[in-house]
């Protein structure tokens, strides 16, 4: 839902309150006219985003929420927080089940499914942008993990990273990395259970592949 607000003092207070709860996002159109969007009330859904991917490489993380799952509004708060964190993106699309942010070099997508207790973050990009893509993905993952941990600590988060190299070489079943250590926010050692990362340079049935397609440690 997008609408233009008046400049009345009462409306300003209402807008500030909704923004403080990460429920309302302020954005400007091509004419620099200010408007606001609330993903929770959107009537449109992302159904299949694969056709919008203009770049050949994809980095992604699926987050599964076990334990006491976050309520539906928390997923929408995460969407608004991501929009606020990435203000510099030139194109933004907001739907009931997520957001998509585009620039010339990349497309970042966040999709969530409350009923499946799942949230996915992916970045598609050209090969030369892999360092920036890793930084964007890890920043978004860390922000989401911290947000959920602080506001809904009863939820147990499992992060699943799909190998970015497998699809490039035709592997139909990409290798899955469960809770890789780089998904852990640096200043928080309690959010995710730790597991040992797979050996660098190995993925699926292929013994050798670029290390940067598996882990951001070298970025």
C-alpha cells in the first residue's frame, strides 16, 4: 500500500510511530515526491522471481525458524529494515511476501513464507561483482539474525546456504551448507549453533571450484 501523507502534526506523529516499529517505509518516486509503503497491507505477491534475474550468479541463504516461530508481522518488519539498510538501491519493489532491490550490478531479493516458517535472501550478480555480493548477503543475513534474536529469542534459526558454483556447472542438486560460520553475526556468539565449514574449494561432486563461490572468508 502506497499513499502520500499530509504534513499535519498528527500525521507526522503517526508516521514516526510506525517507522519506529519498522512497519512503514518512506520512499521517493521519480519526481522526488515522498510516499510511504507498508508491506503488511500489500495486495500483491511475488510468485516467480527467476525471470527478473538479469545476472548469472546467485548467492543465497534460506532461514528456517524452529522453536517458537516469529509472528507474521516480524517478517514484514525484516522487509522494512532491509529497505532502510539499503537506501542507495535505485529500484525497489515491495510485495506482501517480500521485497526486491535492484541496481545495475545486482538484484537482491528477500522472500518470506510465514506458514512455512521460512525466509530467503538471495543476491544475483555478474561474476566480477562477487566480493560486493558476498558483503551484501552477509550484511543482510547478520542484520536479520540479530533482529530476530533480539525481538523473538524463542525462535531457533537454521541457515542453509546453497552452493553458488553447482548451478554454474550444471549440478541439479547443489550442495547445502548448514549454519556456516559466516552466517553468525561477528559480535554475537549465541544466535546460531556453530558447525565446521566444508573444506574450501570443494562443492557437490566437483573437487575444485573457486573458493569465493563457497565462502566469503576471502572477501
